[in-house]
């Protein structure tokens, strides 16, 4: 089984090299790494193309000429994926690639088609950051669960893992963070076998580069209703 790791990047020059190394070192031997630079303006693209790729020619790099959003970056990455399993990995250091075995386990065992990594399930280490982000996340997850009729604890998680034929059969319409409720609604409607596993989490602050904000929460509510009731 081959794993495709899709990494959307926007202004992550401080973390992208370390993240790539951690993904390469992750305990799963056969990996395809796809980075999508989404119009970075801080030197991320230049670092990828001029410093990292020359020494790591196995990396796939896709460049957007302007910033289009996480959903648009993932759409490009999913299209390029050739592995049996496709995983989303953020380019910051909030999520630990050492969690790959537990994320991939339910699919490799033949039990699951899709796996979500939950920051709120299990006893793994978590950095304590924003209380209201946690509250907002749980409200969005609950609202999503009410309409999908699945009992996730962390719909907004970065770590989502799919059998490739499933994610490539889905048309991703949202360009920004609306990807999360959209893809959740769509895999639920397909009747996929969805599992959730606990993961570690090292959340960062806005000073450290966190990008999601309250406007994305409002957009997520719109997407929850749109993709569950009107698609």
C-alpha cells in the first residue's frame, strides 16, 4: 500500500522544511509527498523550489500563482495523488506525523474507508491554547453531526485520511476552510465507513502563524447546511 501525503502551504517558510523531514521520517515506508504552495508571499515557494526540492527530487510541488485557500490547494493535491491512501497534512507543526500508524490502521485493517484524527479523543499530549476555539470547534462538530448523523468529536481536524478512489470521486467545491464540513458531509452521504482515532496536538497562536478566524467559523456553518441539506 502506498500513501500520498498532501500538504497545502501558505506562508509557512519557518516550518515547511522541518515538517517535510518529519513526514519523511514518519513510520510508513512507501510515501508520496505532494506540496501545494498556495500563492505564498513569505518565501515558502522559493525555499521549496530552490533549497528543498534540489536535494529531495522525489517531492511533488504544485504552485498556485495566487492564494486561493486550503480547499483549492487540497483539490490540486488530491488530483495529483497516486497512492492507495490519501492523507491531509498541514504545513505547520501542529500535527505530528508520528501519528500516521494509528491514523492508517483502520484502513489497512480493512475496517474503514475514511479516518479522522481527533484532538479531543484519547490521552495524547495537547498544547493548551485558545478556549473559545475549542468551544467553536465543538459547536461546529455538533451541528455537523446533527445533519450527517455521525458522531465525530473533531470535524475540523486537519488529519483526514481517505482511500484514494473515494476522495478522487468527490468534487471539492470550497476554496477555503469550508473544505472540512464539505468533505465530512460528502463522505457521510456516500455511506463510507468512517473511523476516528485520537491524536496528539501542538496548537500554535496567531503570533506563531495561525490563520483560521471567526469568519471561517461563520462560513463553516453555511457549508454544514449547504452540503447536508442542499447538495
